[in-house]
C-alpha cells in the first residue's frame, strides 16, 4: 500500500496522505489550495456566471433577501424559544464568560422552522450549485451577539478546524450566514479577507484534548499568527458583511474571517448553516486526539432533500 492510499477501516495521520497539514510543532510555508472553489456550473443552480466567478475569486458572495420579512419575526421568536427550552447544562448551548448565550448548535434539529430555512429555494439550491453535488448539514448554529457584551470571533479558517479536529478531507464545504438582525459596520458584523480561501495556512500548536470545550468561546489553537494575517490583509484588504436582516453571506470553508466585539446597544444574531458535499464525508481527525461531538460535526451523511 502506498502512502497516498486510504486504509479500509479508520486511517490515522500516519497512514494517510494529508494535503493540508496543520497543528504542527513548527511553522511551514502556506499551502496553495488543491481543490476547486466552485464545483458546479451556471446550469446547476440559481447563481449566474458573474456570481460564480465572484465566489471563485473572492471566496464569498452576499445574497440579499434570502429570507423575506414575513419569516424574520418568527425566526427571532424561535431563537428565543430554543434558548429558553434548553437546559443550562446542554452542551449545545455555548455561553459567554458573563453567562449570556453565544451560540446554540443543531437549531435545525430543534426547530421545524429552521429546518424549513435549510430547504428554502434561496438556500439549498445555492449550496448544491457551489459544491456540485447533493449536500448535508455538517454543522448548524444560531449565533447571538447581544448589545454591549457580545464578544467577537478571532481570525480563522473554518476548514482548518474541520480538517484537523473533524477529519473533513477536502475543501468542499460552504457556509451560509443568514442575518436575523441588521448588520452594521459597528455591531460586530463579520469581516473576511477576500481571496484568502485560495491558500491554506498551517497553524502551529498541538490540539488539546476536548479543545472544543474552550475554543467555541475563545479560539487560540488553529489560528494564523499575526505576521501571516498582516501579510494577507496587506495583500487583499478586508471586506465586511453589512446589510438588512434576511441577507445571507455565503463563504468558502477556507476563507479567513472574524468579527469584533459588539459594544453598541444594537444586538446582532444570525442562523449559520454549513453545507458539506455528500462526497466529502468526514474521516478520522487529521490533527486531534479524537472526534468532536455529533452536534459540532455530523457524521451521518443524509442528503438534504
């Protein structure tokens, strides 16, 4: 058996070829992306060629009116209901250090309304087109950033974590962040480094046991160093996702992104859906001692229909 073949059972880091090594003991050079960004064509879905070209080159696309105004009050009420119904010790509820809710995972399994959003004509066909296949939900969550106390998310590539800690083999996943409240430039809205999805940035530092227990509040492992981030921003700048509630930001799994804290009185919340190709099922983690829980990384590949 050559080193580029997979084992028949559960391959380990020592028996697999890893095109995207990370969580290393020493720094190595950034790695050019080996996977396509857009896997489908204009004929495969609602996005026109201009949209596809923008996503391919920049790594993101904004789609206004993804969720219409008649949905929004119900979704905000549902967000409050889910938060009230879950026990304080439910692991799917992630809290800020001060106690307020930061994220709730698996809302599509906790709410029929959120499950309907996944299947909207403005959502599911876009995911299928970008990934060129049937898709399933790898991860979903509601993010809440209350006024005054909401803390940000440090710069990172989601794929780096999903590859290292979940065993996602290829960069063939896409995120859809649907705003439930207006995103202003000053209430912690998401920032992206355009074009950064074309490069994989290996990170230094071994993955601690049960890293998700702390990383979902403040990520310190699996993030690029300041010199790397400075070079990336010097090269491409920073774009920011702003706009009305109901807008959606689609972005590639490997795009560097982050957000600042919200010190304004204006809360910000969103439904965050991660679609993975059914042809990109999770393996064993590439750089972590064991799998993360199912609510963070779904291993049952059930195509969304």
